[in-house]
């Protein structure tokens, strides 16, 4: 196949001395699907952003179709046929599919007006060509997340992009939606498009890719043919050691019910029913997984338990204590909580690592505070942070460094360690491995299973069904705010849970 892009000796240094890309050379061929994989901080996303013009390189050269290229912003990359679909989908919900696709590139009619008929016809032709199964007149706010992702891809195809960069394209999809996306990407490849995608899901990388580039610590390790490698080989190249992918959850007896969620119902300020009669019990030494397409009540369930919203009906009890009307601080005496957004809810990224490590402990741990938390024992706080660093293998230079200086995996280790050291009987984990690489995911899984063995009750919300089946004893499915299933892992399957996520109860149509 013909080489369409060549990146030679690319260097990117973030001040003062963080080397994100260290002399990286890689090429991409026309009509191939090429994955770029690596741990958090390996440089894979930075490499793609350099190619797309979002990040300026400090050294090296880029050649597109044999010609030198220097992109200062994405518009210049798009003009050369390079487009990027980010993980965060940005569309206007009130506009139709075709209106979103043409936005910013509208065909002109008489007197400079938009030629709506021609625009809609062109979009319909694109949809038919790539067999995307979209209604051009559907309002984007009413279609599925998978359909919105197709709209983002079509926005670029409409602009004659031939090289498509995808950032974690399956992160928001259900198991049933992923094969359809893969089929459509393969059709695009067969039509001569080049697909570059960043992913940490190695099963999907192996299934979809023609070639795979592995990066570690800012360097390219190798580029390999997908049919000549294995998932284990890729993981070893990524992290420099063997990675275990099978479940290590052992059978054991559960203890008493620790957390009781009873008949929770919640309507949002606009009157929409977000939760309806949700009841879940979690026993000591049990992991209960919660599955569901995003937006089916998981957010409201988590916030009702930790006290960020007040349900109109129902109760939350931990160790028999009714928390329903208690303030957040009192709830947190019994609940350890790892939120899905570590940058906004789990930490203060501009504060120091030490300040993030002792959060909540400075109010609940007498060794760290005095006078009801008004004074801080800095010596004990440093000892606590050092202890956390050692116990949870946090890779950091100094506890005085800003939290944002840590990689995503190390940030998650600090948050997870901080919450586990509270020694609370109930642990609420909301997407604890989102955005992490295989090495960091394996570490988090080890910690979760250790909590289970220690007799803690764990409620695990995850969009990754493979993760839920590896860790959970039972899986609860939320569908439109109601429980559509509550099944032991041994008596169900990924396909069954995925179907219930999409359709609710088996009899639903």
C-alpha cells in the first residue's frame, strides 16, 4: 500500500522538562486501519494532536503524500484531508443530522443563502455511500450516542477528509453498537480512507487494525502487523511486563447487607423521571456492578447515594444508618467514593499532591487535624502522603508538586488510595478505570478485589462490560431509570446484559 503520511523524528517537550515525544518516526498507509496504543502519558494522543495541528512540534518533519506539511491549526490539516473525531462529541442537539454535518461548510445558493436542498441531498448521498443508517432529518438530541458519533465522522467526510483520526471511538458505545461501527470503518478503509485510532481496548485493536504502533514513555516501541502479534505481546510492549487479563475473583461467602438502596425515585428540576423505584442491596465482601447506556440513571443514582441530589422518594442506608437526609460529610464517614471525573470531582488539579491525598482525612482523621479541622498537622500530613505513595505505588517526584503533574494513572492511584485508607464499610466506584491504560487498569482491579476480600461492600458503576464481568458478583442493569435486571454474573452473558441495556426487560420492544 502507498504511504500517505510520514512523521520523522518528532519531538515535543512541555515546559519545563516533560518530554512527551522523543524522536518518534512512524508512517501511515493509504487504505489501512492503524491503531496507536500505549499507557497514559506514552505520547500517543500528543502524536495525533501534532499531526492534526492541535499541538506544535518542537522538532521533526511531517510529510503528507510526499510533500512537507506544517499545520498550525486544525483547519490547515482538514484542508490537507486530515480530520479528527474526539472522544467528547460536540454537536448541536436542536439541529438535524444534516444541519450539524454542513455547519461551517454550507453550500451557497442565491444571494449567499444556504442551499438547503443541495446540502441535505449531499448529506444523504454520504450516508448512503458509507451505509451509516442515519436519518438526515432526525434531530441530533433524539438519536443515540452511537448515531451521534457517526454524525461526527460524516462531518469530516463531507469536508472530503481522507485521513480520519479517532480518539477512543468505542468508549461511549454498548457491545451491540461496536460491531456496527467496526463494519462501517472497514467499509471506509475499503473505499480508500485511512483510519488512525487511539485506543486502550486491546481486544478491539486486534480485531479492527491492519497495523499497530506501540508507544511507551514518549518513544515508539514498534509498529507491528496485527495478524502477527497478540494482545499479550501488545500489553508487554506497552508496560514492559506481563499483564493479566483474566478474572481473579474467587468464590467466597458474603456477609451481612452493608448498603441498602430502597425505592429511590428522582425527578430532575425539569420534571423528567431519572430514577424510578430503584432498590439495590450490597453485602459485605460483594461487588455489585451497575451497567447501562449513559444517561439511564447512573449519574442520579451515584449523586443520590453521596448526597449531591435529594431524591423525592426512597432511602439510602449504610450499616443500618439512614443517610437520606444527612449532609455529605456525615455520609462520607461510612462511604468511600471514587468519582468518574477525577479532574473535577475527585481532585483539585491545581492543588498539591499532598493536599489532594489528605482531602477528607483532614476532617475525619484526628492525627491530621485539630480544633475540628481548623488546624492541620503538617508533619503527620506528610507522613500520611508518603505512606499512601508507598502503599499504592504512586510515581511522583515530590508531594508538593501540583496534582496535575501526575499521569492519569497516578492521579487515580492517589484518589483510590485516599478513599481506601478511610477504611469505610461501603465503597462507591464510578467508572474507576475510565481513560486508564492496561497497566493502570490492572492495578485498580487488584485494589478492588483486595477490598472485596477484606469484606467491604462495593457498588461499581462502569461502561466497560468486560470490566463488570471480571470483577462483579452480580450485575444490575439500569434502563430509563429503572432496574431492568439484577443477575449473578454466572447466570448471564455480555450479550444478554448488552441487550437489556438497549431494550430494558426481555419483553420490551
